C-alpha cells in the first residue's frame, strides 16, 4: 500500500479523458478502453535488466509520470487505483492464460496463474474488467454465465462458468487484431483467452506472480520483447521484431530488420521512446 494520494487529474490526462466518468458500466468501459489505447502493454524493462516493481508509487511514476507502458500487474494495479479514486469498488483476481494451449491439453499443460484482472462491483452486480491483457482487447463484462460483449475490432467475447477453472473468457474474431498466440479451433470459432476464480487475491500473491514472470528462465516475459496497444478499430503488436497491425480492414504483418525502424515504430505506434543504446540492449538485431 502507499500513503500517497492517487493523482486522478494526472491519470486522466495521461489516458486522454477530459473529465472523470461516472462510476457505472459505461464509465468502467470508458476508462478501461482509454487506458489501453494510450498506455502500451510492454515488458521491455525486464529485458533491459531493470526489473519491474508493483509498488503503487513505482507503477504510477512509470506509466503516468514517464509515459512508459507495463504488463498486466502494472496496468491493472494502476487501473484499480484509478477506479477506486473514481468511486468504484474493485479488487484483483488472478487468471491462467490459455492462448496457445490446445483444448485437449493434459493436466500437465495447465498454465500457471500469471495474469491479473479486476472484479468490479456495479449496481447490477459484479463485472470483470481488464486493462492489462497483452494478447488482445477484452471489454468489461458482467460476471454472468454466457455474458457477451463485442469489442470495436468486431470480436465477440464471452464469459462461461467452468466446473474446473471457475470462469473462462473466449474471443471469436480476426486473429490479426491479436498478438497471434491464439490456437485456431477446427472450423474456426471461439478461442480461450484466460480462466479465473473469484478467490481473494492479496498483495503478496501479486508480488510473487510478478517476480515469477519477470525472473523465471525460458518464460515468455524473460525471453521475448513484447509490446502491444489497442487501436480505434483494431490492435498493434510487436513480438521481438515481428510487427502486426490491424485497424478496421487494414492489416499489416512484417518483420523489422533495422533497429532504427524498430525504434521509430516503438515511438510512433506505441508511444515508447527508447534510446538507440536501449534498443541495442534488447538484443533483437
């Protein structure tokens, strides 16, 4: 916890909102989308050897003060603090990301809880919200079996109760508006995003999960440079040197071969300004 009051005006300025929205479903969706369209998802500080702090003051200084991005534990900690300052009642949840895991995978392939999302109490009941999912954009949804929402990229998201994993979110849409980790189902159809339970999550749980993904060898977050951001009608991502972008009907997929182009793309598309020396230190070229 921190004794520093949350600087709501600075946060709203960072995400491009002129005034605080109401503490309702529309306000929740507005804040989540604004944050995801202006603050990139990224893990670059892990590869640069700086580590990632989930202390509230450190997250605010990085994502708001220095206008960098972060991954789920940073994004959703910031999002939760902002929602609380706006009058929402919110608490964190932990999830298992299923992208890239086949439906018929054995128990040994069940992923660990390495993702954070939020549970938000609204007048009509609890909702889930997530400003920190790097694989695609997932809009807020009521915590109700069969709940559905359509994101601006045209994808249909659904939430299902599951007897083993609690709740599962799925996405049915163009993979160009994702980071391409989804495993297409036979004949097309929904792809599992992540599963979660409503179990209470404590700060120590978040600190432990953050330490794991930022330090464990051979993990996605310690071996790959990952960046993404939501576009008005789509999504853009950089996975190492592989760039994907879809906005409306426009879709681009290419590999960047020049560190100068990589650095420029980071700045112009994702709003991340690194020095040439920092780009070189990522070890991509």
